[in-house]
C-alpha cells in the first residue's frame, strides 16, 4: 500500500479523480465500467490502483488494448489474451 500512497501524493486533480472513482466503486461494491486512456500519467494511475487493490487482498487483472501497453502493468496482458475474445 505504501507505493500506492506515495504515487497518489504526486497525482494531479484529474488523476486523483480517476483513482478515487475506481477505489470508491470497489469499496462500495458498486459496478463500474471505465476506460482510461492515453495522457501522461495513465500508467502511474493504473499501477497505483493495482498496488492498492492487491494490498487490500483483491484480485487484479490489468489489461490493455495492445501488447506493448499490457507490458507496462505487473501481470498485465492484452484484453484479448486475458479474456479469450
């Protein structure tokens, strides 16, 4: 959790909003469908979420649309490969 907290402290407002929205949905058991793309810092948000969720004992399956992007996340793969679509 320390890595997630450290990253969170350096987020700008937009990054915090994304992180908080996902974290709140998980904590409340509320479904959330979100597509996060492209600006600088996106990988940092996803990695912080993965760190925080795993530290809280949850299973995380990070995916991306390209193999290159999937490699940026610990345990990450393409969406097609992960879900066999």
